[in-house]
């Protein structure tokens, strides 16, 4: 079955950087697009970034464009979210997922941006 195990995250001051990782198993990682979403309590899960299977298509939400980037390592079955110049409004729980699959998600990683 699909398993997505996240790591990274934590607390950082405004302007800082964090990298999230999501290691996948249970499916052919190199043939699937991957995505990152985030959620704050009381709000719907929000799209952050997506990357196609062979990295020929990448899209990042306008709210984080130029500061966040998504990448992947198909040999390691891992997708990454690099977050730079973090702002307090980036505080959320971040989830990785498989593009086109709304049932399987990583366990969630808390990111807190605070001074």
C-alpha cells in the first residue's frame, strides 16, 4: 500500500529556511507526480506545489512563488519542499501526497514561523 513518511519541519524565525522530505513506498514513485499541501486549523487544505514524475512540470502556489521550491529524487523515492524566506503566514501542517490521489497522505509535518 502507499506509504508516505515525512521528515523535516519545526520552528524557525521569519526569514529562515526549512526543507521537508517525503519518502514514498508501495508504488512506482518514478511514474507518479507528487504534491505538497498545507493546512491550518479551521481551514481547508491548501495547495503548495506539485512536480511531475520526470520533473518536466512544476507548479508552485502564487503565495509562495520565488520562495518555495519542489524537487524529487526518483532513486530515493523522495520528494522535497525547500522553503526559504519563511513568513509567519507559512505556519501550518504540511502534507505530501501523490498527484491524483486524495486518499493517501503523509503523516503531516508542523512548520512554525515565529519570532
